C-alpha cells in the first residue's frame, strides 16, 4: 500500500513562521507602521519661505526641481547672492539637492546654530516639565556637537528624532564616492555612539573612509554617512514592511542625483538599509557602480536581476549574525524577499570574517570592512570571496579586477 507524505511543504512552514514572528511583533511592539511621525515643520517653514522668496525681484526656482536645474541656478549667482540665500533659508538650502556642497555645509551650520538656540530657550522654559527640559538639553548638546570643529553636514532636519547626512573627505573633488546607508534605530541622536562606535552611521563612514585611504591613498575618496531618512524604530512592523524603505529610496536617489561631478558611487547598505537600497536600485543614476549589502533581511526582489540596475551587486553575512534566522520571504507585504547571500539570488558573495555579528561589519581589521574598502576604491581584484574562491570576481573585466600589488 502506497503511503503519502501529508506534512506541509517547507515553504508553507516558513510562511507560517513568518506570520508567527509578525504576530509576536504586533503583541510586543504595537502596530508601529501606523504611528504618526512629527512633521518636519522647521524644514517645511524654510522651504515655504523659499517658495515665496525673491532675489533681485525675480522668483526663486522650485526647491523640488531636478538637481541639474538647481545646480544651474546657483552657478548663475555670485558668491554674495549664494551666501545671502543660505542666511535667509538655511534649512531649505542645506537640504537642497543640486545646491553647491560647500554652500550646503554653510547653510546647515546656520541651521544647527538656530536649532541649538531654540533648545537653549526650551531648557530654561518653566512651562515645560522637567523631562521636557531634560530632552531640550539633550538636543542642544547634540546640535552643539555637530557644530564642533569643521564637520561637513550635507543634510539636517531637527524635527522629531531628526535626519542627518555627513561627509568625510572632499566631496566636490572626489574621484570615488561611497555612501553608507544604515538600518533600524537610526536618527539624529543615534547617528554617533561612544559605545560600539562602528555600529552607528558616523563610525561606519569614518571607518570606511580610513580603510579606503589605506587601501589606495591615491584614490581620492569621499564617504557620506547618510541617515537622511526616517528609519524604523526597533524590530516592529515598520521593520518588517517596506514603507520606510520606500520613502527613503526616493530621498536616496534625489541625493545621488544632486551629487557634484561624475565620480563613480558605491552604496554600502546595512541591515534594513539594504531593503531601502533594493527599492532604490532601479532608479539609481548610471554613475552608481556598486551596491554592497551586509546583514540584509532581503532586498524586496527574488534575485539580483530583478533589481534592474547596471551596478555590481555584492552581499555578505557573518556566520554569527542573527539575521540569518529571519524568514527570507515576502507575504502580504511583510518580509523582504529572498536571501541576498544565497546562490540563487545571484549577488557576488563576499567574506565577512570577524565581522562580530549583526553590527560589526565596519569594525577595523575585518574582512567585511576591507572588502568594502576595496569596492569603494574600485580594486575589485582585491576582494575576498565568501567561499575562498574567485567566484565573486567572475565576469568582471580585466580593467576593473586589477588589484593592488
């Protein structure tokens, strides 16, 4: 008599597991995807003022115009007029893709100084609760730290938990540009950490910049720590859906299209940041040569071909990273699809030896950081593949695989 296996197939079990995980998230964290976020009122006010502003009797261009249009506008102005616009509309200019990078730095310093002054008044406002005044003090200190030294702030939004992007190196003159796209729990106040510094965007970008200069001192690189999107807070439903990534992907592509020059750009996307990069991929400008993901829960596609990008797609995951246990599927909008390090996905799989779990990919003296640096400077022949072979370098032209001696 023939017997039949009536147990559910593996993919059904995985789907059920994914749903169970989601229900646990809902029970323990709440439905975070529908929670409201504070509107960027200060930024909106500055943009609105710009929209109604005039220069020498002429209206100003649409602040949401294509970056090339805004680049031409600012190029037509003298230095005094550009500086005057930065003083009048600091948040608008500081976040305007297409505005000259040095002018954005200048405008954001003004915006940070204004934001610090606002919080200083709140610190002494007796109408606020002690907790409110304490929060104001914390915000004031963070704004003051961003004003210290010669930090190059490319984007800044002080509202709510805030958004920020910072540049390491000379971006206008860079011959290669790297962009670090972080994951959950990223905002203005987690942007830089004293404890475990390389798990925060500032430390990630600083570490990558140093590693790139070591890998090729003549490469002329710049690195952007890009935390200019509203990331999910914790591992709730926001993190299990693509909503925040979708919004962020639009912001990322706008920033990329506003970068000066024509230097190749490499994206380094960590954790939920890889979801964002996956959604941004089909709209990336042609100058983006590489998309490298680490600790990815998925890129919202079944395989690399569906990303619809001409960029090289790289992936890595440390053996101790908990994200390997995430169900790699998408079901009813929950989950992020296929595993980028699986052979079926089709990415170039890199070694992540010594990465120290989910947050350690930018730690110095790790294969993961050295691989990222090699990609950032274009030394593809120097990358270490995950399986100790040359598979991740297969198909690259001789010109791009020339490693360092």
